[in-house]
């Protein structure tokens, strides 16, 4: 016999839509320089985010959320299984004779490497210090050639075979070249491979012509904020970015511009993402949605990620954790690890998602990049709109459409790389997009979609958020009655009407208190909600009670038709 339990089944199709949990708490998974993969951190401030995550996409996404939303945030770093890199070579735009500017990647902070146990790789152990901080606990090397990512960085060190000496210290500065051991004489067999800290659009502009050492330049990481004038040299380290630009011998011409796109590291392996989300679900902190920070390399890979995350969301629901996932969809121009996306046109994206549907709408897919102001650096960096969609949901009621115009334009956006108002295609494909609104300044979310099937009651993000909250409340309220004794009608054997009404009144009251507050209040989430018990359950034989929670959602103005014209008051 199974133990006493309460089960929640989601019904669909009751709203007649024509085809065409945990409040606002949120979670994010992704790659960061700091933090332990698989460990959950509660982030309530920019300071807390910096202490836990240090730098990188997850850190930036967390700070962006906190700058807008007034809701708790939980983050879980993912294993970095996809290195960042240069998405396109430095390209010259100008009329001058060709003079080459190249780029390499290095640590964004200095790293010290100390041998704490002598021996060959597989025996030797090492400690690491980042940016002058304390040394870590010793880490024993593995195998015959050992690759290790230094915590707090995006740098992988490769220890080739050699006999490492106790106490030897190697320095890896931001130039990217590992020094000889100190004291001298140790094996010179450590190399590094680093990723840029974030997604940058680098431009180097020649402002004074001449040879290297005479000519001068400025640089920008976002195409907006420009550095002071700098004299060219063989190499120049762009601070805190992990990027080094190199000026080859030649004559540089005023006005020439060298550009390149850089991609941040990612936890693109679905297993890494699943591990982090499962850690969040195992944590006692409650949240309503998880944003997977990082854009897959293609529509096909985005669909695969959606499938993997959706599977976890569906399993969570069977375990009475009513949550949903948010993932990013690349579009034309999105930088990748080795190239800029040119394949994911609107038609390709729409086709990729046409046959995909999440049961009860447990997934949202965001398509289209925005130029977003970083609260930490002030740079305008290219981000998927999931960054602002999740922040808007964290700062609004469950029942509010994230595209609700009275909420105002989405903050921190400088420009759109894709405007659904100008090229309508992906809103109809059930993806979350951004738009301009004629006659109004700023940028808006087009509509609140999930990737549920067309016509599903769960096709709107608002319905999903409200029903998830209702399910959590109902589960708790009904569970109170497990093993409770009730009277049965001596004639029919069904539940006694007096007891049925008493339970219905109690649970309906709990639901209404949390979902039907006064108009405009934080708990004003639906038009009506009620609980009803079955009157035909054979309780004496089955000990099973069936019940229904009925929610009447709010309605939304999707189209407004207005007639306008002249009238003659005398006619």
C-alpha cells in the first residue's frame, strides 16, 4: 500500500483558447569565473554576486537581474565545457595599406602556481593564488598530462610531463606567458589557454598614424565607450577582459578600424546544465523559474537544450516542484565560439520550433539579442533578451504580461538587434521577442509566451506562473487533510455534505487569500479561484478523495480595435 499522499494533475483545454511556485523567486545557471559548479548560492546584492561568482556571464546576468528585480535570486555555476574565443578575426576597415592587428587570450588576473608536493604529474600537487589572494588548498595532479581550470579564472593550465620541485613558484601574468620557476631550474612545462571574460565587440581605431611606437589608437569593447588614446606597442593588454591585441610592424593609418567579436565561455553541455538545475531543485530554497545563461550555437542545439531542461521541469512537477525553464535562442549576428551566427534566420528558427511543445508550458524560449548596459562596467554588451525577460518577470506580478505597456519600457536596453515590430515572425512561433512600439520611446517585450502547443491553456507565461503558484498552495492546503477523518452519508456512502463544504471553504479561502487580493495588490493574480471536492468518491473502499481547483484567469488586451471619424452634432 502506498503512503498517504496528495497528487496534483494539470488540466488543459478548459479555456477554449483559439490557436493563432514560489512567487517571483528566480534561479540562474551558467558559467562564472568563481563559485563551485553544482553549488547553490543565494545572491542578494552586487557585492554578494562578486564574492561568489567573481566575473563572467552568470555573474553579469545575476547583477543585471538584481539591478531591476526586487526578488530573491539563487545561482548555481555550471562546469565550463565550452571555451570562449574569437568569433571572427580582427577585420580592417579603412583605406590605408594593410597593417595587421591580431589578438590572443590570457588570464584577466595574475595567477601564481606553487608546487606543494614534488614529483611527476600524477603525484605532484599544486596550490594557486589569483590576483594576489591567498593560496588555495593543494590539488593533486592526475594522469601524465594534467589540465586544470584555476578557480576564480577562465584559464586552463596544462601541466606536461616533468619532475616538479617542492616550493617552486610559477607566475602567469596577464600577458599570458608562464614564467620560469622561482627559484630557477624547475621544468618549464606549464602552458595556459584562456577565454575572454565576456561577450565583447572589440574595435581598435587608429587616431594617430605611423609605425608601431609612434602611431596611437583607442579601443572599445562595446562600440560605445572609447578608451583614452594609447600609443601602439608590440602588445597591449585590454584590462579585465582577458584580451591582448598585438600590433605587427607596419604603417598604421588614421581612421583605420580593426574589429572582432569575442564569445564568452559556456556550459553548453546539456549534462552540465542538468547537473546545476538538479542542484537547485535539491536545495531547500524555492524559486519559480530557472534561466540557463548562455546561447547555444544553433537552433538545433537550442532545441536539444530545451528538451533536456523540459525533462527536468516535468520531473520536478511530479515531485511537487512547480517550476519552469527559460533558455536562449541564437539569431543572425549572435557571436559563437568560432564564428558569428549567419544561419539562424527567422524562417530557420520558426521551422526548428514548429514541432516542439512543452507539456503544461514548462519552457520559455527567448529569441533576439539586445544591447544591454552592464551595471558593473557600464559597457553596452550584446545579450539575449532572456536577460531582460527574466528580470521583468522578477519585478512584476505573476499575472502581469511581461509586455504590459504600463510597466514601461524595459530598463538598461540601448538598442535591439532584432525588432519583432519591424520583422514579425518569431512571436507567432511562440518565442519571446523584443519590439519597438510606434509612438513610444524605449523597447518592450512583445508578449508572454511559453513553448506549449498552440491553443494550450499554458501557452501564456502568465497562466503558467499563476497555475504553478496555485498548485503549490493547493498541494500544501490539501496535504493538511491527509489521514483526516470525515463523516460519510449513511445512505450513499459518499462524503458528508457538511464536511465537504467545510473543507472546500477552508481551501478556497487559502487560495483566494494568496491569489485574489484587492485590485492592484501584489496578490491580485486571477479573476476567481475555488476548490471543489468530489461527491461521488467511495471513501470507505478506496480512501481516495478527488478534488478540483478551478482558476478563472485574467484576460489581456492583445488586439484593440478603435473606430475613429468625424460626427456632425446636427445630424
